[in-house]
């Protein structure tokens, strides 16, 4: 896929529309498009997610999680089409760090859920565990670029490329691309 052509194609549209067009291009590739959305950012996310036609699952074990926890939990969404929910998330959440996007080959959703759930616990040298919200769009770029290569290899084991919304110093919403090398590239900068 030629990223320069994608950038040029979307130059003259509003930021949310640019992102939607970019994601439509990605969703038409051989890889499957996914989103991890953090319901803790806005109380409207979970009810809106329930109306989406895209398949989804909580990163936590849904059977053992209360509705209160689900309301602030991260959800993995397989984006088969850019429906009203995905468009709404982009329009409302691109400045608010709600979500990250990534592509994966023919990986089963349950395997992806377990893979990404694994990273939500951080272990300290003294053996304590802390909840790590790596899927916050402000956190993931710092995490990926500061990891050692073996850690990035593990994180990217089931995904090829990650796209993260960022807010520039000027306040505009950018789409940042992260890859297994730790490189970060701004793709969309309206």
C-alpha cells in the first residue's frame, strides 16, 4: 500500500473525514482492521458500541466483570465496515485519546484479546502488579518507542502496523503510525 498516495488523496477534507477515508482504505487491504477503544474516556462509548454491527469483545473476561467495570474497560473491535460507531469514535474521540487502530492477519479475535490483555498488567521489580492502560493514545507511542526490540517484537507479534490519534502542539489531530522498529511517522496532519 502506497502511504504517500493515501496522504495526498485525503489532503483537502476535514480531519475526521480524512481519518475515515484512510481507515476505509486500510480495511480494504488483505489485513483485518481492528480498534481498541477505552470506555473509561467517555460514558457514551459503551452504549454506542453496543449498537455497532462490528464484532467486539472486552479485553477482560466478560463473564467475570461487572457492568461497572465494563463501562470503563477496553474493548477490541474488529472493523469489517466503517459504521456509524467507528465514524462517531473518530469524530468525537480523535482529540480525546479514545482509541488505537491496528491491522492483523487472519488471527482469531479471542487470540488477539488474550495477546493484548497480557500487556495491561505491568510488573515492578519488587513483584507488584499495576494496571497499564497502554491503549491510551497518549501512552502507546511513548511505550512503543521506549521498548527494547524484543519487547516490540512481542507486542507486534499479532499486528503489523498501529495507528494512533495524537494532538499536535498546535491542537490539530494527527494520525501517527507506529511499527515494529519503534519508528513513528505522522501520516495525517490536517
